[in-house]
């Protein structure tokens, strides 16, 4: 979660060298398109019960949009080894925004949800903020995963065991952090050539029928299974299934999600587009669009009957994409920089970073934010 450029790089490259490289348009495009899907998914939530088609689209998008973010996050975490300057970026770019937005969302939903006594707590992430907590956990354990001989099977085993343990509870949304862990660990293991493989023309062509089949499967599954398996928020017993379902569904959802992530990345443009610049501000879109999504229900935007029809679903989709696009723009980033990318160098001892050879080459710039969203 720092101002590292989003370019394909080897594991042993230093942050100073990464800072000097040009941003990779492919990753900025991927992040922007993924954040648009996140916003669409949240906008569809009030429409799910009235339309099987919307519910199928919702399930399809939830099967891969967060896995895509998390894989990219892991990819850009390959160089994390808990150096002092990296820990500083983790605090300023993740921990502080978590505290700010966890508090802001709690106060906001006291009003929109009509729950005036909802407590402000940092132990039970509210709404979108779970991802920031999970990213801290994943980042801090990165050196461990880089030292394990077979990290992905181990991470899958951890996720499978987590689905069998409802006792994990909601503290720090640990259940979700553990179940999404394999995607982050997979990202740690990827190299630039892996992304080049999925961007080949043959993969792009195959991605079309795969997505079509995935939608048909989601449409078929709507009345037969819950999409909550893709949220990775609850254990199998909490979803009303036998405990042994958890490990099975972990492997099934991981396979389905990774197939769809590959198809999604295959269609991400590799050249600069009009929206490429917005890829550097997707953290803003992610954290800010939640207020619109929560407020829209309270403000009655979904009350008209036509909104729950086909034209309404299309309108909601377009509005969601437009809102999150605006929230990623430079003017909005400038206004909310104090909360999303706080400059709090005063809170750290300056001499704590002087011994770093990377700092000697290029002084750290206190501009932070998760790579998958920046």
C-alpha cells in the first residue's frame, strides 16, 4: 500500500527502483474496471430479490472482482519484507485510513440504518473496511509466505480449516481474511510472464464463452445455492451446511474465481485508455462510494417501481459506474487526500529510515495507498 509504480518487476527489486519506473497501464486499467464492478455489485443489492437475472449477474461479479483485487495486491506485495519504511507506509496507507473510515461509516450508518447507538469499534470492521484489515494481516505475514516451500497449498489448507471453525467469530473479520488468503498468496507467487500468458489472443477469445457459461451456471444456481460462498465471510456451519462442505467449497470457489479472474484480465486493455489515469485513484472510489451505496437506500432512490424493472437495473448500473468513476478523479482525490493518504511523517522518528540503502538512493515520499487500488 504505497506509491510504488504498477509495473512488472522481479521479486528482488528495491522500492527505489520501482518508484522510478513508469506506471503499467495494464494494472491501472484492471484496477479501474474492477472497482467499477465493485460499485455495480453494491448497486445491484436492493434489486436482487426481484430479478433472477440481476441475482445471477451479482453472483457472477462477486465470484471474481475481489479475488482479482487481492491477486494484484499480492503481486505488488512480493517485495514486502517489513523494512521500517514499508511498515510506515502500511500504517499511513492502510491502518490510518481504516481508523478514519471505520469511524466515518459507523457514524454515517447510525443515521442511514436508524441505529443511533451503533458503537464505534475497530475490532469489528463495518462494510467495506474489512479489506483494509485483511490487507494489513496479509502484508505482515508476507515474509512468512515467501519462505514457505509450497505457500499456495498451505494457504488453501488454512482457508479450508477456517470454513470449518465458526468459533473464529467476527473480530477483525478474521474469517474473511483467512478465506481470501489463498488469492493473496497466489499473487505473491506470480511473475510478469503469468500476466502475459492470460493476455494472449487465444485466451481472450476463450474468455467469451467461459463468461457466457459462467452466467448460465449462475442463473441456474440462483434458486439452488447461496451466493454467500463467494463472500468468504462465514463458516460452513454458519451458512447452514455441514462442516465438511467448507473445505470442498473452498476449492470449488477458488477454482471458479481464478478461472474468471484470468478471463477478466484477458480482456483488460494493455495500452493507455481514457480511464487509465483513474487507476491511480481507485482507493478513493472504493472507500467513498460506500457512502453513496448506503445513502441511496435511505434517500429512497430504490423506491420507484420502475427501478426494479429492466430499465431500472440498467439505470442503476450506469449511475453506479458513473459515480465511482467521478470518485476516482484527481479533483476528488485532492479533496479527500487528508483521509485516504494522510501525511503524518510527524508521527515517526526520521532517523528510523536513514539506515536503509533504499532511502539513501531515493528518499521516501509519504504518499501511500494499497497497490491494488492505487
